[in-house]
């Protein structure tokens, strides 16, 4: 909601199309992670690759995952040029 309100203020209107266009040009706060929204609506965030711990690997009852690496958004998602979304064709 905060990002939407920031976009409304930046666009100086609450017109849905103008606010959507503004959101796609802004960096968005996604729970402390800075992301952007592509023209097709895809939120471009870097996903994490995690491995589930076996019961033997778990050091505590809440030790569920082992972090392996962060995958850059540009590698994790279909490139914009290959998108079939009509919004990308405009």
C-alpha cells in the first residue's frame, strides 16, 4: 500500500493508468528489499535458492533450510523480449 501511495503522490493523480505507469518507473520497497516492476507486471526480485535440511542436518527445530545462493532477477525470469504479455508489445 505504501508503494501505491508513493506512486499516487509522484504521479500527482489517483488515475489508475497514470499510477500504474509511475509504479513501473519506480523502485519498490518489497519488505526491505528494493525491487522494480517490469512493463508486464513482473516484480523483478532476486529469488534465493535454498536446500531443505534433512532431520540429521538440522541444528535446531527451526533449522529448515540451507542458503545456497541468490539468483539475479534477470536470470530467474523470462527475458522481457520473450514475454508474450500484451503489455510488453505496446
